[in-house]
């Protein structure tokens, strides 16, 4: 296998793996040899994903978890170490969006939800993942932020605050653990066609999904939103065993939006 994408025997933990990027990433890592421990709050869908992976000959273990719970994040890492003896890769990807609300209508409740899942999920995740990686000489972590973590995100202010925090945690962890050979980077997608964007989870819930998508596509130099495969390709690059010196970066995958 091409060493750039040879994940043979690597052990990976992926959160938010019942859907969207996490689900696809589990398969892409698995078909290239990784053993994957997948976590999600949606137990029913998660079990289906694990069964599909196993049917493709991928070694996969599912563990229902709520990433806002420190105990659940610890248990997910423990599962990987108990089953496979180590942890090499971690992708803190579980996240929630919210409907369009201008800043003057934001509530503390909305911000709390965002912080609990999108920020604490990454912090608790890295806390236990790093502890495990230190025991096996290093590893690579990818945190899913957003273009909303790099700049203004009109009407999704609480989400923007949380995704900026993900980048702060990413950069800090990269500096703290670089000497332990643990690389920590963030991926920052623009609007991408996953169930989150299709309206089930929030981003598009206040206006028709079609209208929102058309607006977001028009705002991109490539005149379209992203496909999940295009984001997962960059996650794979960030995790690649050949990518040994990239650390503390927040990579925009946005069709050029941030180039304006
Ligand atoms: N799709 C986009 O346009 C887009 C753009 C930028 C960033 N993102 C980020 O990408 C990540 C993945 O999103 P996606 O687009 O694949 O969406 P998705 O809705 O398809 O997948 C998100 C998954 O996270 C899970 N989840 C939600 N809350 C959880 C919790 N508390 N504990 C455990 N799991 C939980 C959901 O059940 C779901 O399976 C998120 O962090 C999201 O904020 C998405």
C-alpha cells in the first residue's frame, strides 16, 4: 500500500461516527488497515455503521457515548486500549449546529449546548487520548472545527464561538505535546452536504435547506458547497503516517472562501 495512506494496524478513535464525516472517515481508515473504535450518541445508527464496517472486513468496535460527558470520553479511549492495546489516531469530530440566530437574540442556553458538545467534547477527548498516546510513543489527533472557527459566521454566533475554541484547544495541545510526538491539527470545513446541513441538526433549519445551500454555494469561488469525501480526504492527509511534521494547524477546506 502507498505509505502515504498505509494505516495498517493503527488504532483509531472517531467520535460522531454514526453519520457524515465521522462515518465516512471510519470506512476510509478501515479499508486502509486501521482498527476503528467509533463513538456517537446515536446508538442505533452507530451499531449499523459498525456492522457495515465489519461486513467489509474492517475491525470495528462501537461504543455509544455523549462527548459532553468526561466519563464517556474516557470510556471510549479505554475501549480502544482494552481491545487493541494502544491508541494511535483520534478524531474529535462529534458536533452540533444551531439554527440561524443573530447575536442580539442568542441565549445562554444555546451557548451552553454548543460549549458542552463542541468544546468539552474536544477537550475531554484529547485529555484521555493524549494520555494513551503518550504510552505508545506518539500519535495524531484531528479536531473538527469549521470555517466558523476561523472567522465571522453570521447568525451562528454560538457555533462560531465554540468552533473558535476548538482551534484554541488544538493549537495549545500541539504546543504542549509536540515533544511527545503527538501531532494535533484541526480541519475547518465550509458548508458540506452531510445530514447536519440537510436540516436534521440545525444549520439549515430556519430557512429552507435548498435556499440556504444555494446561498452558501453562491458565496464560494467554486460556486458549490463541499462533498463529505472532500473533507475526509483532508482528514486522511492530516492523519497520514507520512505527515510527520505538520502540527498545530487549522486547515480550511472551503473551495477558496477564505482566500477572499
Ligand atoms: N457539514 C458541514 O457543513 C460542517 C461544516 C463545518 C464543520 N462541521 C463539523 O463537522 C463535524 C461533523 O459533522 P457532520 O457534518 O458530519 O454532521 P452529522 O450531523 O452528519 O454528524 C454529526 C454526528 O455527531 C453526533 N453527535 C452529536 N452530538 C453528540 C454528542 N453529544 N456525543 C456524541 N456524538 C454526538 C451525531 O449523532 C452525528 O452522528 C461537526 O463537528 C460539525 O460541526 C460540519
